[in-house]
C-alpha cells in the first residue's frame, strides 16, 4: 500500500456537511421532529411546568445522529426563556456555537460558566504575597511587564523578587449574564461535583449528552446522565436520511461491536472504511499511512488510539518524521495532560510575538489551561533544568498564545510523570499527533483515523472514536 490513504479504495467514508442557524433561524427550527424528539420536547415542557425544588436538573440522552442539537432551538423557542449554553471543553463549546450559529457570549465552557479565578502573585524566594502596582496603557495589547511594590518583606531592600502567579479557583457568585435556563451539551463528560457547583446559581439546568459514549476517566458518569435516570431518551437516527455513513457505522459498532467492522462494502451503498491489520504489524500501517505529508494531524485532523502505549508510539513516529534533534520543536503538536498547577500556571501573551524571548519581555496574564487543551509550538527555550519554555498557539476556538513551562521528560512517555521526575514548577505537556478516545470526547474533527482496538468497553470505545469524525473516518483494525 502507499500514497494518500484518502484515495485508497475501501479506506474512507465521506460524511455530510452540517449547516447552522440561529433561533428564529437556528438549525432545526421549522423542521419535522422525529417521534423521539417530540417525546423529549414534551418531557421538557412537563418538567419546566411541574418541577419542584428538588427537580432543578433534567436530562436528555441521545445517541449520535438522533438530533439532540437540532432539538435545542425548539426547546429554547417553546419555553420562551433566556438561555445560557455550556459545554465541558473549548472544542465542544466551539462545536455547539457552530451548529447553532451562536456567539462567544452565548456559549461558554462549563468551567468559565461556573468558576472564576482571581490571580495573585508571590515571590519565589520568600513566598510572600506581592502587591501589584496598578498600570494603565493606551495600547489594546499592553507590552509593559507587570510591576510590584518593593520590598516584599523586612530586610529585603536589595532583594529582587522573582514573581510567580497563583490561580485559586472558586465558584462564581452569579452567572456571567442573566438567564432563566442553562443548557449544557456533552453533559456525560461532567462529574456530579461539577454539575452541583453549577446548581448553586439556582437556575434550572437541562443536561444533554450521548449515553453511548465512554464515561469520564477515573470517575463515574454523573447520576443525571446515567441511562436509567434520563428524563428523555433518543435512539432514532435523524441524520440517516441525510446519508451519513459515519452515523450508520457508529450505531452498528455500538450494537454489534467488531462484527460491524468488515473490509469492503459496509452495505450496498456505502464504501467500508475498515483496513485490516491482523496479519501485519502496526509498523506497516504506520509506515504508509501515519507519516508526515500523508496524514498530518492538526486542529481538523486526528489520530485516535485505544492505549497510551500506542499513542506514544504514533507520537514518536510523527515527531521523528518532522524533527530529529530536539525533544520538542517549533511546529510540534502538543497537548496539556493536567490542569494548571496551583503555582506557575500558563500565561497568555498579550501581544502577537513569535519567540519565547519576546513573550517574556512583555505583559502576560496567568490563565487556566485545562487537561486536553491542544495547540502548536511556535518557539522553545531550553531552561537546562529538565524544563523547556514553550510558546504555544492554542487551537481554535480560543486560539490563545500561551507561554508554558513544560517538563522535557514527559514528551513521548506513555503515562504522566510522577512529581519526583520533573521540576516542581513545570507542567505536563506531550505530543498531540495521536490522542486517546477519552481525550477526544467533546471534540469533532473533519478527518479521523481510528488506529487499533481496545481491550475493554469495545462497543462504547469504537462508537466514541468513530463519532469524532464529521466528514470522513478511517478505521485500522487489529492492534491490541
């Protein structure tokens, strides 16, 4: 085999485009609802009209293609209330904005909707809290560095403070803007604690999610999104009529598992997207498919794998194909493996610069960077102590320019490092050419390669991986 896999017979299923609209022209308004959608809408009406104090949360669960997002405009219009929307990740929020043609001030990440941070600074040497000197600047993107009152303590008159930021996270005192209803999409990814924090606003919450997907890592699905607790359940495929082979394949693997993944014709009208690997080593596929210039991962292209071992293998091959010498280089795709530590968080650069040196010389703002944030390295600066400063352009929708202190030893590793293996001030980032299905949840990509098969939760895992694709998906089987 060789060449572009997207032109290999039997390698790819194309999928339909999705067009959006706004309430009063939002997607789905004016269309005929399925019986599942009608039943869900009626259940929401009944909850809204008859809910008691203990019924602040209502949940709708729907499989891929059943029209969960298409139902949202009908709910908002039917109830006639002011709605604020949320999603668990930046990527999921961007998907919802796109599908509903909503603005950034209408769809928030769950974290931004519910929590806030009030950064303060401490001296790295004395651990004393520093008082920032107020500063105003006529430039939209202020190029001036932060300044603090001095000294930071008695006897420190000749001491130069090296400041680091602390970002405590607390639940907001009130919603970002007035609303009578919160609708959270992809709610199966949120924990019970996170939902209960949002409940403190006292506003009714409608959770919508896919009960066919994998549960969150290392924690159970929140009780409202468990299949037995759903207020409404949608299983009838709405997009089937639009000719979506991706949706058809996803439902087939959820119901029949590996038996649905056969090479050749998937059915009489759809070209199968399954490449067998059982008779050949993974390296063969890696050598002709997952190589720079053939399938290049990026914001709209992803390689999804079942294990961290295979993730490390694919990431290593991509990095070696692009860059030879340095462990992390400008142009590398990277992902955050943890939320910001309590000190030394990532900083957003307040001006458009192209180097770490330039970024460090101007004003930066400490910001939350969550587990799963992906981007592309713009520049690096080796610290010589096992850490490297990265200037990272975050993927859309945020697209922030981030200054990150990353642990060098993490790049290419299968698992997150233990604290004794990297500098205390560093953060854990890794290559992002390949990602696990858990990391991909809440995201959509135009083009997806699913490489390998899981040991556990086969049907849910493959269903989750396949449904990450919008336009085409290539499934490479047989690697366990």
